[in-house]
């Protein structure tokens, strides 16, 4: 991805790689998208889609190996909703 970005944007591959890391890094406190999601905000990339967080409530499940009932805790997760343009392009 960095190679393609470097070619299209007339950047060095090192700079392109750094830009990608600044946007997509998932380490705590890094990555523009991850920081915004941590804050509870949505990240919309026009024509591509929207990243947001959603919550799953706690529930009971079953261990498939033993059949034993287990408690599955509540948690937040990342959700991506593709934009119409992206969905239409992929559907072709």
C-alpha cells in the first residue's frame, strides 16, 4: 500500500509508510482512526465509508466442546459501514 501511495502522491516510500501508520496504527494513543474511535467519535471517509463503535450487551453462551454454559461479558467493537460508492464498485 505504501508503494502505491508513494507512486500516486509523488512521495518517498518511507514518507508514504509513515502517513499510513499515522492514520491506521492501532497502538494505544496512536493512529488517527483509533484515537477518534477511543473517544467515541465516528470517522467518515467520504466515498469510502464510516468507522464507528458499537456495543454488545453481556449474554450467556455455550462452550461448544463441553456444552457448559459460560458468561460472555459486554464489550465494544469496531463497526465499518461502506459508503454507497464503495458498495456499488465492489458489486460490479
